[in-house]
């Protein structure tokens, strides 16, 4: 009864204005996925390889994004002195979305400069772009926290997430197709085309927010740097920060090497790996809305606990996968993994916006995201250094050969399992116990879904049996057995 009343209240918050606003913000996010896939990931790696980037320079490229995370604190402090985030955020982020174009133009504008100048020019432009992007993160999240009703915040993030992962999967396929179609073209020209299309989509994303309303912020009389420590002094929010930081370390300890492991150890082709990651992206679209509704009804803490409990399964699947049969294990595990990613994403974002005070929300956002990002980069750095130190060394246990990647995955699986202890320490007012949610809501829901095909099969055979009885009665014979005796 309580759940039904809460559901009716949630539906009443989806007013026509909120629905139109949600559609606009969601469409903008889909354009952002196109921007990210067309300008980063595979395209930027292929472009960098074409320019002759060394391992040391690749390391710098990977470190630029986490190195710029502290600028989120700078943005949080600056927001104490302004009343409108929108006027600053739109030109700030729109300008950084254009940076891939000059990066792609470097070899064409300065043809005599040489690879080293192009590479360091690219690294410099990426650093400035990451700085601007991080300045915009607290502005955007605090803005969304002010305009989305708290009662439907989880459902909003979930619905938006579903379309984002679908857009990401389609964009990944388009990028893979572009490299196949233009395989004989200079990689620098291919990246220029992709970067131009991606930058156009990225700027369009930002311009859509011109018609998104923004509640005015309360301007403080002076900037107070001590407020940056307030999220860490809040005992309840400090537990959430610790979980996010620990989880980022445990997750990035292994997942950044999944692609390399599949190519080197499992001997999968690049096209197969891309298709596998498309499956991974689409898996996030399967249960998004269910996670959102669940978070709004029972709280975000139990969703975080349930998802973190199962997140080690994908690493265990990587440990068990062997050449020749890898896809039989990896396809279902990747689908499940991104379903759980969706639950984590929705519940963490909602908790962050609900539990942070409106007057200091930007700094709470910066504290959570920047700390998690820095710990995530530390996780990949530590495991990367260990992989480089071990090299090609292998070990044999139980008649099976294990290499350096297997050791990293085993450590990561243990670290992920231990994350549950940090998750249960999160405090959230009015959230229901995780075990109660599992036994009363999640368990019965899974049973209902599994019972649909079983019920269909049962009805089919029941119908066949009835038809057989009717056929025997109509012919005046006692059915198949009587026929055989005759």
C-alpha cells in the first residue's frame, strides 16, 4: 500500500513541463555521447599512434583528465560569488567542445613543425579543454539538482541513462564503421572528419540548454575557501565520499586493461572487441528505468549495496575466459555489468544531489567526483606499474597458465567484493534496509520475469494435453493408448 501511494506521488511530479525539460536534457546528453565517441576513445588513440606518440606521451595523455579534476573545487569556490551558472557554463563548455578541431588541424596548419610539436601541442590543448570541462561539472550538476524534483530524481537519471547508452552504442558502431570505410585514408584526415562532426554535436548539446530554466543562486558576500572542507566534515557525506573513492580505485584497478587483455591474451579481433563493448553499452539500457523507480521508492543506499555486491562478476568472468570460448562468458557478463553500472550511476548521482545542501552543493559535487576520479587514476596507475614490472611472466596453477593480467583481475575482484563493507556504512535518511529490498522487491521481481517463459511453456504443454484428450473423446476411442491396444 505504501509503495502504491509513493508511486502515485512520483507520477504526479512528472508534469508536462518536467517531461519537456527531461526530453531536452536527455537529447542533449545523447549528443554529448556522440561528441565523446567521435573525438575521444578509439579516434584519439588512432590519431596519436599515427603521429608517433611514445609510451611516455601516452602516459601523459591518460593522466591529463585526472590531473585537471581539482579544478572542480575551483569552480565550487567561484560559484559562491555568482548568481547565474547558466551564463558562465554555456560559453565555457561550448568553447571546450571545439578543442578537438584545432587538435586535428595541427598537422595541416603547421605542416613543417614535425611530430613532436604536433603531439605536445595536442597535449596542451587537451589539458586546457579538460580544465574547462572540469570547471563546468559542478555548475551543471548543481543546476540539475535545483530543477529536477527530488521525488523523481532517480527515475529521471535512469530514463536519461537509457538513451545515453543507446546513443553511445550507436556512436561506437559509427566510429568503427568509419575506420573500416576510410581504412585507406590518412588517419589524420579521418580524425579531422570525426572531430568536426563530434564537435558540432557537442556544441549543439550545450546550446540546447539556452532554453533550460535556472533558479537563481544565493550569492555570498565573500568567497570562503573553508567551505571546500565542509563535505569532508559532514559525517554522513564523508562515508559516501569514502565509498566513491574506494570503489573508483577498485574498479579502475582492472577495467582499463580489459580491452588490452582481450586483444593480447584472448586473441579477439579489434572488430569483435568493439562489438562486445557495444553489447556492454546496450546492457545498460535494459533495466535503467527499473533502477530509477527502485531508487525513488526505497532509497539509493540499498541500490548501491546490491549493485556493488555483484560488480565483481565481470572480473571473475575475465579470469575464467579462455581463447576460443571467451564470448560465451563475456557477452552475458558484459550485459549484466553495464546493468549494474546503470544502477550505480543512477543511485550515486541521486544520492549526491539529494544529500548535498543547496547552498553549498557545487563543492559537495566537487568533493565527491574529484576525490573519486583521483583515486580511480591511482588504481590504474598502480596496476599499470605492476603490469609493466612483471612483463611477460606467467605462472601455472591447477594445470592452467595464468599471466600478469589474471593477477590484476584477481586482486580487483577481491577489492570489489570488499567494497560492500564501505557501501553498507553509507547513511541515507528514510531508505529501506538492503536485505528487505532484496527479499520483498528485487527477488519477487526477478521471479516474475523468470516465470514468464516457464509459464508460457507450461501453458503450451497443458494446451497440447487438452487437445489430445479432446481428440480421443471425439473419435470414440480412449486416446493414443487405446489406439495402440486396438
